[in-house]
C-alpha cells in the first residue's frame, strides 16, 4: 500500500540520512571527547558508539522537529545524541553473555568480545549516565528552568527505564522458550523497541514547539513506526543477509523467541508492517512537505535490509 504523498525519492532519503548522520556523528565525537578521560573506558565507549549505526533515533528527533518548525538544531542535536548514547548502551548490555550473548554487532565484534565483559558493562553504564549529563546541561537558561527541556528529560527517562526499555528487555528474557500471545508480544516490543523510538519523535516535536494536535499525531505516528520497525526486524532475522546486516541471522529461532513471523507467518507479518506504515503516514496528513523526511523514513523502516 503506502500510497502517501511522500515527495522524497529513495536517493534523496539516502542523502538526507547521510547528511544527518554526519552531523550527529560529529556531535557524538564532541561529547565523547569533552566528557571523558582518555583510556580503556573511553576506547570501549567510542568503539560501540562509532561502529556505524543508522542513527535512526536522533534522525527521527530532528525530522519530527523539522515537521513542526524551523527550530535551530543545537538543542535538538544534543537531545538526539543523548538518545543515541542510551540506545548504544542498551545494545552493549543486550549483547552481553548474560543477555542475548551475541558476538557480532554492526559488522564488528560486540563490545564485550572486543574488550571484555566488565569493560563492556562499564562502557554501557558510562554512556547512559553521559546521556543524562548532556540533557541536564540544557535545563537552565537565563537563570531559570526550561519547562520543555525538563519534560523531554522525563519522556526519555521513562522510555529508557523500568517503564520502557529496561522492562522490555526483562520481559524478553522471561519470554525465551515460551509462546507468547500476539498481545503479549506487542506489549513487550512497545517497551523494548518502541519506547525509545517514540521518545525520539516526541522529544523533537516538544522541543520544536509542537501544538497539542501536532504532538499527538506525531506520538501516534511513532507508536506505529516502532511496531513496524520490530516486525521488519523479526523478518530480517529470518531472511536477512548477515553480511549486509552486520549481525547474525536466525538467532530468534535459535533462542526459541516468539516473533511476529512465528505467530503470524512471513506474509502476514509483511502485510501487518505495511498496514502499520499506511496508518502512520495518514497521521502525517496534517503536516506539509516539511514532514516528507518522516514519510520517507516510515517507508524505509520496512524496506531496509539491515
């Protein structure tokens, strides 16, 4: 389906994502250099952060802001980088032997393999803490607390903690070897994967000054996008090329995890992802062409090969 009014071609989206990635990577490097001491911990942090990720979450933060206004990027880049540090910390910890026990991430050895388990744990801890240091630096302006930034910190904190990503990972561990209902699976991934995606879009919209209608439409768009992202991820885990993905395929089946394909089948999962994106795109109808990057990203999420 996906009969949207998106005016960005795949080539233009590739250019857009690359431009944003370069901006984000430069800012990530700046934060790593300014906030840490040289040594093994910094090496592990930089190894994980600069391993070549898509930067989807900070890009969503920036794109959501662009859909709402022409707000400056400094504050938005800071928030986006904080979210990327949190995302990277979660990947480091998810890959640990006590969690998913993965040895490959983004085409490279996982952090605990490249360094050691203790260093990987500390690198993840450091990135999570650094993220909130970055966010808190923007909470004081002209001698008073900025309410929007305070609210953004609350949104990101909830998404990253026991009401979001951490609880999602706990549910994922407890679900191994069990057959979940579709409702239980959707709740799990709304926490583990969807929460930080939603927080990225919500933060961009909030900091750019979205009105209530704009904010709610973008929030619902992000909710649908998060589910579609996970459906696509489950499909890639079965049929993706490990060389292209930069990580092993077939791991969900090996760990006897419930996935959308295992519950619905491959074709029904593809249809579900497409329907989710169609609904997400409809929510963007209230925005003009400045929301085209969000429209293009929605299509990209279920068409990607990694």
